[in-house]
């Protein structure tokens, strides 16, 4: 019969239908290394509590290390008969130590164990996510650096609005990802709580050492309330929010890549290694990475909303519903770790068609605001200036002309405030340079942003 962590009061084993519903080992097995780490720390706690003697501690730690090596090498694997990772690893221990293996569970419940394991796993995974996120930011900053002075159409409502530095636009994405990294760091501060010692929910009558075990496992502190320790999944939900936010940022960048690679924009040419073809249309070169970045964000949002729905009605303390916390968390980590490197590769290898981007910058009367501000500098109230430039644009639309193609006479006819020197502001480069306030799109300011961002990326 399979080894179970319970059964003394039961006449028989669980129904197959229950066992199938209950089993989690096929997904929580990835917690095995963390469970073993926590087990070693707990063994030392039992030793300090004089519940294990020297020889027993040595045997216990040796066996846990052996199990760890066997797990890492694939020599020990869980079977579907092992309800969960904790059950499987206790089986491994008992196989090696006999009855001594049964001593480790003293003062410990799977409830405090699983909360601790998941925090350990996620703190390590989050460091990995932050590192790959930083690689994406670096790739974006490299592109931005090359295009500090490349004028591009800046858009609102996806319509030409005002010219911007293409580098400035790229850096806007970097700032979003920098906030994500900051959020992950901030998350870690709150997540660094160890649940071991909380037991099932009420703590233990044995002299355990929650603070000591927390420190040994690299946590900042032990739980302050044993009920909260086993009930709290804020750290999982908060991580899923951070992951969903990263997904949303990736989706918005992905959408821009999709637009930029369209024939209509033609701003970006993807490297062959980061584009896909069509099974029927031989000419196709598709931006699937951008689309999958966009698509996977839906999945990340789903993980967050799914977990929140699981948590919302739960009475304290532990409920088995909490077993549903792991798959969304694992899926979000896995999703980010496949999407991010692909987006980074896409960005790092794409070719920006500088001429084409720059040529589009003045399209759509994007210098109209500069003309209005020229009038403001000459004392015209902005309300009237806006009106006058609106009339100028309307004339140009009607006559299929650019702002710079209107004759002196026509300018004066549209509004007497227009004198020929208005053409001085009809320069895209001038428009960029003029926006030189901090955070502006002037190339000098964009260079400053890069100089400020670089060291923060290097620190990650
Ligand atoms: N596998 C469970 C989980 O992931 C931990 C076991 C707690 N089970 C229990 N019957 N108290 O949450």
C-alpha cells in the first residue's frame, strides 16, 4: 500500500476518484529541492530541542542530502501514489532511515511546510525573472542609444501627434520594465517571511525555533501569527500581479513591434531568427514573438484573477483550496521565462529603418503644435493660436499641401499673425531640441535618461 502521511483512523484507503482529485505531486514536485532545504533546517531545530541526538541528526542530514542528490539525478522520483511532494520525500527518507525517518515530521505540518516551500521557490524564481527582465531593458536601451536623435512620429490615439525621438519612445518601455523590477524587489521584502513552526495552524507544544529556522533559510523574519502563516497567500497573489503587469508591458511592446513591422509602418525589419513564415503564403514574414507576448499576457492576467477567486471565500486557517495556488504561480514563472528571452532576442536583432521612421516624423501636420507655440511666443493667446493653426491645417488639407508649402501671402491671409519666419519652427530636429525640459524628448535629455538608466540596470 502506498505510504501516506495519514491513515491511522481510516478503515481503508481513499477512493480512486478522491485520490485523483487530491494528488498534486505531478506539479508540486518542483518544490522538492526547497522542501529538502526546509527539512534540513527543521532537523536542526529538532536537534536543538533535544528531540534528535547527535547520531540521529547526522543520519537525518546525510539521508536528506542523499535524497537531494537522488532527486537531482532523477534516481528518486515521485509516483502518482505519493499524494504530494511532502509525502514523496518522507517516503524517500523512510526508505533510507526506517523508523528514524518518521521523526522529522515532529512539530511540522504540510501546512507550514508548503507555505514555506512556495515562498522559497518563488523568491528564487523572482530573482531569475528580474534578471531576464533586466536583459530586455538592456537590449532596449541599446536600441534607444542608437536612435537618440532619430525623429519619429509620436502618436496619441495611434494618430500622428508630435515628433519625438525614437529613442525616447523605446526608453518609455524601459521605464515600465524598471518599475516591474522595482516591484519584484519590493515584493521580496514582504515575501521574506518563514512559516515553519506554525504547524497546522496553532504552532507547536515542542520547543521549536521559528526565528532560527527563518534565518537559516534566508528569510528576513518568522511569522508573527501562526494562523496567518498557513493562510496567507498574499505573496502568491502579489507576485501574480507583478507578473501580469510585466505581461501587460510586454504586450504593449509586442503590439508596437507588430505595428512597426507591418507594411504600412515599415519601421522595423525583424531578424529571420525572430520571425516566422506561413504554411501557404511563401512571402510571409510574421512577428509571432510580438503576438505571443501579447497573447501570453492574457494567460498571466488569468493566473492572477484565478488565484484571487480561489482565495476570496476561504475561512482561516488552511483549506485544501490553497493547493490551487501552485499551478498559476508556476505557469506565470514559466511563461515569463519563455516570453522574455524571445522578446529580448527580437529587440536585440531587429533593424530599425531609420530613414523611413525619420521621414514619417513630420507627416500628419505633426509640427502644428510648434506653430501654435510660435504664435504664443509672439503674444497670441493660445486659444486664438490654436484656432489660427487649425485654419492653416484645414487649408493644407484642402490644397494637399504641407505646412511649409504655404506662401507668405496665403499665410497672412489665413491669419495676420503668421509672418514668413514661422517656417523657422517647421523643423523636426528643431521641434525635438526645443523640448529640452527634464524628461523631454530633446536628444540631450534622452541621452541623460540613458546615462541615468544604465547604472540601475548594471546594479540588477
Ligand atoms: N498539498 C497541499 C497543498 O499544496 C499541502 C498539504 C496540506 N494538506 C492537508 N491535508 N492539510 O496545499
